[in-house]
C-alpha cells in the first residue's frame, strides 16, 4: 500500500471532533439608575414621579376644560377645526391624519445641535375625555434618558404631531436621542408631522417681519406673555435644577413650554379658519397667500375660488391676486382675461412679479393672441424693468435676461424679416 493510500485510510478511521458551539454570554442585566438626590425638592415644586423599566422620569399634568381661553381663542375650537378638515377632504400639509390621535408637541433642549445636546423637557397636549390634557416629561439626568424617552409613548402609538419648526428641529432631535439609546429602547415610530411654522410663513408672508412664535402669538392670536423667561435661559435653569436641585425656576421653564403648546392649539385653529373658511379677520394679502398656496398644491379650483373672492372684494387694490389668477386663467385657455389680470399686475407690482407679469403678457401676445408687436413691446418692458429693479437676485436676473433677449431676437425676426439683428 502506498504512503498516500495509508494516509487516506487513517483519515477514514479518525472521528471528526464535533465543533463546540460557542456559548453566547448572557446579556448584562441593566441596572436601573437610582432616583436623583434632589427628588424631594422636585416633587415639592409640583412634579410627580413616574418609574418604568429604564429608570425614573418626572412629569407634570394639567387638565384644561374646553372653554379655556388662550388669547382670542378657546381650546374647544379645535373640535370644530378637526371636523372642518374631515368635511373638506383637502389634501393639505396642515390636514391631520384621522387614523391617528392629534397631539401638539414641543421640546426644550440643552443646545441647538450636536450629539451632546439633550432634550430635557417634552410636552404634549391631547384632547381626551372631554378635556385637554397637557403632559410634560422632565429628564432628571443623562442616566435616566431611556426612561425619559420611553415614557413619551413615541415608540408605542403613531400620532399626528403638530409642532412649530418641528420638522427641522424637534423631531430630528428626538430621532438623534433615540438613536443614541437604540440598544435599549423599542424603535421610534414614524409619525405624521404638521409644522405650523411653514404654514405661518405661507399664510402671513409680506405681513410679518418675524415668525418667532411669540410674534405670531401677539399679532395673530392675541396672546401676550407676562412673566415669561427668555427661551435662551431655559438650558441654564435646567442645568442649575439638576446640579443644585432648585426646581422653582425650572417650573418657569415648564410654564414657558406650556404656553408654547397652548399657542400651537390656537394657531392650528386660526390657520384652519383662514384656510377653509376665508375667516373674516384676515387681510387681502393673507387671502392671496392662501390662494397661491393652493395653487402650489395643485388644488386649482380651490385656489381660483379664494383669489376670485379677493378680487371681488378688493378689485385692483390687491394686484398680487390678479398676478396669481392670471396663471390659472391662462391654464384654462381664457387668454383675454389672463391678459387683463397680468396687465393689472404689471402696472402695480414691483420686483420679480412685475418682470414675470410682463413676460407672461409677451408670451400670450406672441403665442395665443398672435400679436407680435405687442409681444415685443412687453418683452422690452420686461427687459427695462429687469435692468432697473434692484430687489432681485443675480441668478434670476441672469436667467430671465437670457430668456428675454432670445424672445426679443425671435420677435424682431418675425416682424422685420431680412434685417440683421
């Protein structure tokens, strides 16, 4: 027997040793952090204690009757607001998801960005059992962050969440903190997000200098804060409450957050009244902005109704309404009426809208009415104002300048064939 054959025979006789299964070490049992030493002082200030499997969180609950008034509006108006959205069947950024509870939400954080920024206060208002219930959760310290996040039920129930700048700030912060604790917490759910900052900018554009919530409260809701803390002081007060246990000023931060959330409720009522009812306490500018918003959402019939109401009431005093309805009339093939609207707009407006109105007139006269002389006239008017107006970006000037130049050359060739241009 050859050497190779002997080796093969020996291998067959050898018993293969079964591989030993690797034992998975048991997951270390998480120790629930103890309550902070200042607990009694926090409880004495008006907070209550809640414990869960992750640790301790402190909270404050306030119940408001439906007739509670915040500024000019009663909270009960929210019930009519939700019903109006239901009846309207509108697809709109401010429309709630009726399959989910409607919740108003705001946070307070230790900073504006960065992985080291903590959310130390989360507040929710929800309508439950014929009352409005505010629940605020306060973080006792970093060790209790999983307990703090878990207590909010953001992992448990999909919600329609109404916020102010929440899409850009509050929810990204929540997602960051959840990610930092993902090994302990159940996954964060995807919620329907309704951002009233975006809505306020669309509704009151050209009407307000700033869209800080306090400014919107005063100008649109009739609510004026008395004894409020400056927002930038909230992180400092919280750090002191954690370090030294002083909770008296911390309760001021909770009041600040409470007012923020109550304003979200009444701002939602106010915004819906304007969007769905054309509420009387509004300006021509506001209604024109709403009409433009519906156009951008491709709700053309709704947009036209709003803009026609503005024109019926204000006539040529609101040229922006004529500017925006001009595009709808053009879309419908009502070219003569579109020309009338753009002529009113071009005569009264300034900046981008004036130049665009002249350009639209040039397009209509060139392609629809077939009057190239007038088309050339309006093209030259657009060029003249484009050069003269200063409140326009270089990008707009360059793009529009090139388009108008090519239009002018084309029209000259139609009107004066054979001439050098």
